[in-house]
């Protein structure tokens, strides 16, 4: 709940910033008929994962982001990352580690004035992950509430697992300095395939995040910093 509230507060801040920037440049834009849009490769890092790695001893990860402008409003986009997550529950102890990639397109719905490269965007991704699951300990069910079972540490490794999902992404990117951008996004995921270990479930999938017993849906969010390498203008 705290993460969701923080996301919407941040999104409101970014939206307000973009609105003010557009108002300030409106007069200039009305008098200009010259289009000078920058096309190029934008590379960046997701900041949410390193921050979480610092405050959560059971998690570590990083993500590289990239997009390339192909038309006035459309971008080819991709994310590549690595996650390690430890699940310490009342009845089991396990760990997940693996890599992931997400490939797709973004559509910028924001109507920039001349000289601006901000974005309020929606995107679609195909995501896939390869990972290992390590079941380190588990509780044997006894059926006796007076003498509950104790955790048995008998490590079992499941390697070469994979999962695939479709992801919808909504976000804001704003240029804070020349070619330097800050971004925030919300991700809605729908898993359509996963390789499930024998006698065990995938509690966490790198790139998809935590799974649940209620369906194949998941959520995520990110903060990012990126730099645009201009290649040409038109």
C-alpha cells in the first residue's frame, strides 16, 4: 500500500512539472513552425531496484532500460535485468535468482511544444525470464497443532526454469537537463506460461515479481534515470 501511494504521489508531481513546463513554452511554440525533434538511443538505469537492495536484505537486483524513437510518437523499448529474492516464510525458506528481458513499444501521448522531449506514455511488452529456484528448508505438516512441525533443511535446487508474460506499462518521462531524463512507471503484468518445479511453486519470478494464488496477474513499478544520445533531428 505504501509503494502504491508513493507511486501515485510521484506521478502527480511529474504531471504537474510537465504541465508547468508546457505553459511556459506555449507562447514560443505558437510563433514557431520549425520542427526540431531529436531522434536517438536513450539508455538508463532503474533506480527502484538498487534502492530496494539497500533497504531489503532479502533482495538484490538491477535493470538497464533503453528506447529508440522510430516515429514522432512511437518508440522501440526494452529492459534487461537480474534479480535475486529470498523468500522466508513461516513454513519454508527458498531463494530465486535469474535474468529477464522485456521487449516492446511505447506510445507518447504528450503533445510537446518545440524544444521539449517529455513524455506521458503507454507501452506494451513481451517479457521472459530464465531463473533458478532453491528450496532450502520446509516444514513437514503433522496435523497436530500442539506439536507443530519444525523446518527441515534439505536443500533442493531447480535450475533452468523459465516464464513468459505480457506487460502493460504507463509512465512519465521528463527532461530535467539537456538530454537527461527522470521517469516513473506502473506495470501491469499477465503471465501466460511458467515452468513449475516438481512438488513446488514459483514464489518469485525475476522481472515479473511475486506470484500469487489468485491468478496470473502481477504488478510492478519503477523509477529511472536515462540519457538520450541524439543521432539525428527532423
